[in-house]
C-alpha cells in the first residue's frame, strides 16, 4: 500500500531542514538580543478561544479552522495562529502579575488552516511570532516592527518594505464602521456573498476581500485615517516618529486592515518586492490588540505582536538568491581494517563523540578504499585508521585528509591530536 502525506502538508527532508536550522538559530539569537523569551503552547485549544479572539466573521473562523470533538464531547481546534494561544496563556498563568513588564515572548511552531494548497501556503505551516504584552507605548509598536524587519535583514533579504496603517481606537473604528456601511449599502447586491453577510456585522472585513478587491466601491471606500479621533491620530504620529528616529523606512496604506478582529491602532505588514516572488507579496503581518487580554478574562492590558510563515520566508530567500550555508561536514572518520579493528573503531567513535568531536564510521562492511570515499563525501578533515598491527600497539594512524600529513597516535590521545590540529 502506497501512503503519502495528506494534501497540504509536506515532509521536510535533511537538505531542507538544514536551512530551517540556520533560520531558527538566527531568529533565536535575535529574540535574545531584543530580550524576548520563548513560550510554547499546545497545538490545539478550545474552539471558543479562536471564535472570541480571532473573530467569528473572519475567513479563518468561518472557513479555515480544523475543528473536532474529542471523546468527551468538547470542541477543540488545531491552532490557526499564535497570538490567541499566547494571550490565553498570559491570562491563565497571571503573567500580568510579574514585575518584569512588558512581557516579551516569542514562539515557533506549527499552525493549521484548511485552505487551497499553493506555493508557500500549506495546510500545516510553521510560524515564528512575537508578542509584547503590558505596554501602551508607541515606542514598543516601533520596536516590534523593527524586530520584524530585522528578522528578514539578518537573513540577507534586501527587497522588502514595511507597510503600516492605524485602525484607531474603538470610537474611531465605530465612526469608520458607520461610514463603510453607508458607502457599501447601495452596491450590496453587487458584492460577493461573504461581503454581503459582513456588511452589517463587520464591514471592515470588506476591505480585506480577495474577490471584490477590484470593485469600484473598494477604490472609493472611506479611509480609516479620516475617522481617527485626536488621541488615535496622535498615537499614530508618535509610532511613525519612533520609526523615523530609527531610520526605518515605511509606507502608509490606509487600506491595510489585516484579517483578524482583535487589531486596534497600529497594523502593519512586511512585503517582498523581489522579482519572481509571486502575486501574493505579504511576508508577515501584525498589529496592536488593546482589548484581547480583557476579552479573555484578564485585566485591561494592551499588546502588540507579529508573525510570519517560515515557508514564505524560504520562498523569499530563494527569490533573492540567498544561500543559507550550514557546515554539515564531520571532523573525523574512523576507518577499520579487519574484524577485531571494528570493535576498536566503535570504542574510538564513542570516545571522540564524548569529546564533542563530529565523527562517523563505516556500517556497510566497505573495503578500505570505500571507507576513504565515504570520509571524503562527509567532508572529514581527519581519518583515523586502525588495523591489526595498530590494535596490538595501542595506537592508530591519524591522517589529515586536507594536507596528506599522517602520524601514529596513542588511542587515548586521538581526541587531543584532532583538537590541536596538524
């Protein structure tokens, strides 16, 4: 029976996972530089968490969630995004009581959305994201965007741009909501069914519609920036001033709304401008969520974060021709000649590994010539050769495969010789 991976998922083989390891190492280091600490949450949560936080009018909740009942009849959902889970953990464990505020967290893990698989978009995908919870300062909005930009820059991407908008506070959003309803009502019947359903419930979602994006009414829709009250407008100006102070270029786009209901004030995306990247240029997105923690039973504390797909990051790296080098060569290869030498070889390999030396040996009963070829394929710097004569004398021949130099070394001193180098 031939069994393949489910549609929308993929196996990451060693030639790909080595790239992931390089990315993860750099991102982990960057998180430490920015003083963000790792959090790990379950891959499934109670369904209502996403209904309440992401929003029941969003495409994610209506069309894309993997939801199931467990044996106790409880509705559970594989997490489609990371912010809701982090916010839930923040409330559940009363992290707001910690003296170290704001709480700055990062995560890496699989997410699940049922959508049409295409290049860079799979049904199981991996997100890297950060959340800064407990500060209402425009400065931390700018820090989060700086972090997001540096994630790409530290990996070598150059053709990227930061796009941002303000969604304002609740008062501003309500005024804009009413304006959108009045604007779209006359053409309601011309819109897709989803937009017709959302017009009264959540008209902001219309601006994020992929079907009606070219409708004339979309082009003339009221701008949120025209409905920002004075505090919201001032907040947005301060965010931009912080970005200006860091000399981070950006573009303001008043149609940027993001796809989740919990956003308020700052919303942003980072896009690839690389030739050949594809029609969907968004690499990552994020924004501020001032009511989410309270909605989930916590105090009235605000937060901001972003997340991006690792798969789309790899696409962007390929589009710009960025190579992720990872040295997978071994330090040493042990070559055994004769049956008794094989036991000594296993001992030597074990001892060298305990000395933190990358080493391997033959497990296919190859001839000596074949073992040397294996050492060469693995990029070994040294070969340790042991046969019956060497075994009797308690030594091994250590050969530098780069220079051709060779010397006889006591078995117990092989590790020291390799570490010292010759």
